[in-house]
């Protein structure tokens, strides 16, 4: 049995479920992508930020990743 086959309560704590709200927030952020203005790094960071904000409470990220 792999970790992905286990019930969520039995999975390692470092796994994070991506919720539909997080996906929607990332997609909305991606919709503003302009290849003439944005770099791949900047749009990736914007998507990540949007998904963090939309994540369930308790999701903790090193704030230095967002600088």
C-alpha cells in the first residue's frame, strides 16, 4: 500500500490537499498572464500566492517563499 492509497488521516503530515477553491484561485491568477509582460517565474509565483491565500486554514508556508 502506498501513501496515496491510505486514508487521509494516515498520510504523512507534509502532504497537502489541493482544494477546488485553490485550483480556481490559481486558474484565475493564470488568466491574467501576459507573456509580453510576465516572466514564467512571476506568473508561477502569482499562481502559488493565489493558491496559498485560498488554502484551508492551517496551511503554513515559509513566508520567505513569497518574497
